C-alpha cells in the first residue's frame, strides 16, 4: 500500500539519521566539557538550548537528562559534533514548527523532518489533497488536531498503489451503471483523454483497489483538465504514480497520473479542456496510460458515473 510505503520512507529517513550517529563514538567528556560559566549557571533545558562557550553535546545532554544520540538526531548533527557559541539546539521531543515556503509540498516537508505525510497532515488538521500556502506555520510534533472534514482522513488520491491493468486478452470489466444524474453540485466533467478504458474503478485482481480508471494512450498525447480548477499538486514525489497533477474544483478533486511531461505548476488556474500534461508510463505503470480519478472531498467516486457517455 502506498500509504504504508510513505510511512516506511519516513521511518527510513529517521533511521538513517540515527544510524549515522550510532555508528560513531560518543563525544569524549573531559575537563573542558563545561566552562566555569556553564558549571555555575543552571542549564536552560526547555524546548531549546542556547550553546555557551565550552559546551559539548554530551555535557548538555547529561545536564538536561536526555540521550546525546537523540539530541544529535534531533538537530541533524554528525561527528565530530562541533558546537558554536550561540547555536540553538532543539531538545528531543520538543514541539517544532516550520514555515511553508513557495514551492513546498506537504510530502517533502514531512520526509525532510523524519515524519510520514499522514502524521504531518493529522497534526495540522490538513485534509486531502493536502494544500498548503507560503507563510503557513506547520506544527512538526504534538497531538493530532481534530480533522476538518471527516473523522478519518483517507490517503490522498495518489497514495494508493498503482494498479496493473487487465491483460490484453481479458476485456476490462463492464462499467458500473450510470446513475440518473450526478451528485448535486458536481462540475460538468469531461474526458481527460479519448483512449479506451483499460481498467475500471473498484476492486482489482489480487485484492487491490483502483480509485479511478485507466485510459489507454500513446506517449506525448495531450492530457486535458476534466473541469476548470486550480493546480494543487504537480510533481513526482508520490510513489507509484509518476508525474502527477491534482486539480481542485471547489469541493471536488481530479487526479491525472503516469504522465511523461507536466505542463502546469502549483497555483495555476486552468480551464476545462486545457492541456495539463502529456501521456506517459512513469511511476509503476506497465504501459502508456492516463490514470484518472475524481474525488468528492476525500472520497473517491467512479469517474464513469460523472463523465459523459461515449
């Protein structure tokens, strides 16, 4: 599962940092490990500690009652663990914040701070598609806040494993029956590509699930916006889905995966039918295709129930 893969990826980053520290000897303690000033003044061991002349990592850790390995990992320090006067160290487990910069996305921030995407989103009550804004302050540790939309937030569209389409010799399963009319307030969606549907929404062989449909394509063919909206993600950090675009249409989100080239950027407004990417087979796709999803809030729906009949 992609959601589990994200958790393992984040754990791998954190373990790598801890492993790098653990493979080196602990800093040597000696007469110089604390200065006369630090011996005579009580250490400030709140969430942050300001380094003073003569301090060593092991000396600070001892006075503050934490493991020096944990402190090294918390502050991304490596041997020889040199400290400088005035340097601010975070105590292990202290609440931390991060201010979003232009071009950031939640996944990249989570991995760079040893967290999973789901953990960071939960702490900050950010629902899928995990939209963040420059200048926004994110909490990096602490107790999860109440969800803004649902009591449990399912993974983003691109966090489910990419599905293998049925072999060419086996026809795709029949589309679900069209409802008399789409859900109230749904945009007038159009097909993102004109190819044949090669995998339908729902359960797939091997116990997997497809949260969208897969449409056959040739490399470089245009992938078009299914409705007017805002680009809330354009990148390839989400494992398995290759070059991916997410568009937001009010309370609805559409996803377009496995592209070869992306033609849009985050924050861009696009019109229905605008070319947003070129078809490809990036990620875990085993052939050129357009993987397309429609979500109402965070809930995936069958795109064939919202697209016009052919």
